[in-house]
C-alpha cells in the first residue's frame, strides 16, 4: 500500500522537480495519443462569460506563494463543453457542476507529480468543498477503472470521487487550446463554466494560498 503523504509536506525543490517531471511525462506519455471524444473549449463572447476577465483580474492578489504559477485568463473562454464519465461510466459535462466554482485537475496514475498532489486536492475538497465550490479531478488513464480506483483507495483519497476520460480527449483538447502542456494541469472555472485561470504543474492545494484563492473565487470576495 502506498504511504499517504502528510498534508502540507511539499518542499519547494520537490515542486520544481515535479513540475519538470510533469511536463516531460506529459510530452512523452500524453502527446503521443491524439484521440477525439467530442470535447470543446470555446472562445466565449461577452454575453456568455461577461465579467470573467475582470473577475480573473480581481483574483491576482491571491495568485502568490503555492499558487503563483496560475495564469489568469486574458479573454473570455468557455469550458462547459468538456465531456468525461463518472465511476460507473455515466456521461458527464461541466453542466453537471453548474453554479459552482470548480477546480478542474487532470491526473494519471503514471504521473508522479499528480500522485504527489492528489492527497492535497482531497484535503482541499474536504476543507472547502460544498454548494459553492468543488474539486473536479479527472483521471486520464487508458484502460479500465481498476488502476485509478485502486490508487485512490490506497492513498486514502476519499473526498474527490472518480471521474475519468480514458480517451484522453479532455487533455488533448486543452492542449490544442494552449491550456495544457503536461500533467498535472489545473483550471479554475466559475459557475457559468467560464475560465478564470490555468496552471501547469503541481501545487500545494491544501495550503493557505490555495484555500484563499478558491474561497475568493467561490464567494466573489
């Protein structure tokens, strides 16, 4: 059984190494597959995502420390077209999370930095998840559900649920849109499905900086 990493233990050097590892792993293991699954990230007009750029601008004071690598959106961009499945294989889209601020995180069991940050994402969901905010971790392992499910069970990640896209279409679409360069990749999306910011590489998601960012995004304060 994999040992569960204590919350908050993610040294700066490890973050730097993990970020590089994530990009290299992504380039080697993700980019080779270009499957399509009907995913779409759309450039939105002002009516669809009115105020999202201004909202992202207001979050800049929170983009520091552990989450300083998150890049705020510079033009309205709609994320609601992404499609994936729940644990039972039922189809899901961002419409299932309407009216919530969502932290979308793409991960895979073969991605070392992804494995490192999953307990922290789990802690963030436990601490801040609810009607206004949710961590949506989407696994992109190919094959059946057993491997990612076993990983979550072995590491005690019990608050996130298991969402999957075994076709890797979610990642490939985000890559085409210039939002994903490797794994992990994380998007902050508002309740209308509009992008607020994106980050490539791992972060300490259960730290004070991350909690302050997601709470500010979810409450509008």
